[in-house]
C-alpha cells in the first residue's frame, strides 16, 4: 500500500528543521496547477522554507551536503486547509465539562494543533469567538515553539 507523504514542510518544522535546505527525491507530486497532472518520480528541493525546484529524479544532480529524504512510491501534496475549526481551550473545557475548576493550562495549543499538522492541515479558520482563541493563534503564528515541543 502506498503511503501519503503530505505537507512535509510543516512536519519538518515539528521536528525542528525550520529553514533547512532539504531534498525529497523519488516522490510523486500532486501540484496546484491548472491541469493538476501528477509529477511522477521527481526530486523536490526546498531551500529556506521555499520550493526551489521540482525536477525528474533521474536527471537531478544533488548537492552532497543536502539532506535527502527518499520518498519512493510516496506522495507529496500541498498543505490542506480546514475552513471550519473550533480549537479547544481551558474556557471551552470548563463549559463542556460544566466544571468551573478546570485549572489554567489544562489544554495545550501544541496538543490541539498536532492532529492538524499530522494530517497535512497547515491552515485553519477558527470559528470559536473567544479571546483565548486569539491567544492560541498568536502562540502558533509567532513561534514554532509549540510544534517543536512535541519532539
């Protein structure tokens, strides 16, 4: 069975390789182009969090210093988006559990965002209208600390 190698750069962030140069070779890419034709057995070179090139693996000359992920028979897709999300937070937990004594810090933003990242969702629209949600956004956007803490 083929596995899905999706949204690899956020996964690299989660293990602490932010802004790293890396090559993903022998991967099948589903691009965001008008015809969307699968690009089979290509090498994707990422430099400083940007895709530098996508070339056929058979003809790609790799820099020997470049870390390589071999992804034969795997797939690389753009990050997915969830346009209707409600992020858990301590206040919501108190409301759902009907327990005003839930202590601050019971919910962790890193734990809440991990299932999104693990499933290739790199963008969410949070529809919970609470001040705590804004704080969660700021925590996630301003620092990769929440993702790196999962190591």
